[in-house]
């Protein structure tokens, strides 16, 4: 891999539709060996995943990492809570925003960084109302139509 390159494993595209992402941050994942092997094969789903606090730590919940076939009986549980590795100051700031500010931490993507470490990109998000979703759909459609018109006109 080249410098600064990251290998994308999974992406949560619905999160940007359902939530207004105000800030993003990168966190490490504490994984077992079979989970890493399964991630390297791209067998991960972030559909309903989010991060929450348990016992003063941050955990990734509802992320599905498929079992690794050759591991047989030594496999992992697919939807187990996985500990997120963040700095204490950052953790305190995020927990304060979640508890007081009404924010949610949504998993946006899982990838391997240039050093080969599994990372998750979290988004500090607020839920969108139905009208906001319609507005962003209209904006996206207009951008697509505008690009098509510009291509046709030359």
C-alpha cells in the first residue's frame, strides 16, 4: 500500500441518509484473530451498528463480522460487542455529548490503515426528520441532473 492509503472493508451508506453527521473520528478496534481474518476477506456489515458506553468504555454494537470458515470451533460470535480504542480525553468529550447533547455515535466505515490496523470511522450524528431527508434527496437529484446537463452541453 502507498503512504496514506487505507483498504476499505465495509461502509454504512444509510447512516449519511438517516443522520446529520456533524463530526467524524477514527477509533481502533479490539478484535480476535478470526475477526481480523474475516475482515480481510471483506465479510462485515455495519447496517445498524453504533457505539455506546458500557462501564466507562466505548463499545461498537450490532456490527456483524461473519465467522471465519476455516476456524471451525475456535470462531468468534458474529455480533458481539467490540471495544473501541480512543484516548481518554476524546472519550470523555464524546460521552458528554451523547448524554447531554442528544447525539449518537454511528459507525460509518471499517478499514485497515496503512500499518494494517483495523480502524472504524465513527460519526457524531443527530437524527434527521423526514422533511430533512426529502430535502437532501432533492439536492442530490439536482446535483446529478446538473452534472448530466453539463456533460450533454459540453
